[in-house]
């Protein structure tokens, strides 16, 4: 196995900091782990955010295989490769990962990220900066019955914010949506009245992965 394969194998079932990943994958020195993980992160194969490491339990920069990326074993060549052909860029998990990355590089500490693939209950993203928490509801764009289903998903995100505000009126609120779809683009201006009474941000993620905050 190459060092990259060893690292991917170690991340199959755990979220690990560079130090713990170096130990579990037997890849040394630690700088090699850092370089490989940076490359995997830039390729949207793994995420690198500050959170609790599953092994040492310390809050550090951790590495985690992104939802939608499947590690496949090639028995003949004794290697691993990533199969990420199925999810579209506008899939909820991809939108979520881009927003998490955006928040991390803008000074937020990521408290929790829901597993969108398994429909984990709870808030999709919880982050904190300057002692104030940010709760975000994330939606993708449907593959089928696009217009009707998208309207339902948009309504669901807004209802999430109402519930979040009722749970804790002191947190910041946000929804994350894929950019470039007319259904979401036409609906967003129609809820500006709600933003005036219950302020929240919209994190628009485009096809390139760039995040625009409204």
C-alpha cells in the first residue's frame, strides 16, 4: 500500500488528527501525513476542520472522509481508490462540506456536523466564533421532481430555522443551499420579511465549491 492508501484505510471508520493518523496508518514523519491530507482535502476527498479526534479526544485539526466518497479496495493491485462518481455537486453532503470548510477558514470552530448520508437527526452544522454559536440547516437540490421537491426542501430549511430560534433565540442562524437553481433563487427574495424579524444568513454554494454569504 502507498502512504495515501494507508491514510485512506485509517480514515474509513474514524476521524483522526494528524498525530493519531500517523500512528494508526504507520506513515511517518508526521509532515508526510499533513501533506497527503492537505492534498486529499483540496481534492474534496476528506475534510480538515477543528473538532474532537476520535482517538486522542483532543480538539485539533482532524481528517475525515467526506460523505459521498467511497473507498474501494482493488484486490488485484493491493490498493485503494475513491469512488465519488455518484453524488452531484449539489448533493446535500457536498454543500455541507463546502460550508464547513468555508466556516473553518473564516475562524469558526466546528462543534458538530450531521451525517447527511444516513439522515442523522439534529442540526446539520453547529459552529462557534467569538462565543456565539451558529446553527445551519443544509439542503441540496433534488434529482427528481425538481421544482416541487425543491420547494418542499426550501420550506423545510426555513421551518428548521424557526425551530432553532424557538430553542435558543440567542444563536445565529443560517441555511445552506446550492447556487444557480431558479427555484431557490426565486424563493429566497420572498422571505426577506422573515430575515428582518428573525435574522439569518444564506450560504450559497456554487458548482466550483465557492461559498457566497447573503
